[in-house]
C-alpha cells in the first residue's frame, strides 16, 4: 500500500520519489526479516529456505507465493477504496 501511495500520489520530483520508495523498501525488509529473512522477493526467500533445509517439503509454499499475490491484491483493493479514480467530466451541449 505504501509503495502504491508513493508512486501514484507521491511527490513529483524523481529524486524525492526514489528516496521515499527506497526508505519504504528498507522498512519492509526490516519488518519482514523475522519471517522470511532479508528478502521481499518470494522466489529468493523460498529458494534460500529450501536450500538451507528449513523446508524439506512444499508445506510452506503458500507462505512465499500465494500470500504475496493475496497481499498485492488486498493492497490494490484498499488503495482503490481510499483513492477512487476520478469521475469523467461530462460536457454540456449547447441547445440550438
């Protein structure tokens, strides 16, 4: 949600937008590092967990893949609920 907010409604200057996205990414990595290690990419997180024998089976596959998609869809839905798209303006026709 924070990344969508920064990209769409954030500052116009590229440097400020890049800084805010970098700061948000760092916060996401730090907040999620307890659960997935220092990775936000589900392929990297699952690959490291699988190779280090933390996951001998595919039991936790949904944590790394399906929950990422569900989280992205939920963030988009919340964003569209809070910030709906602008309504098209109707032009009034002149009567002859």
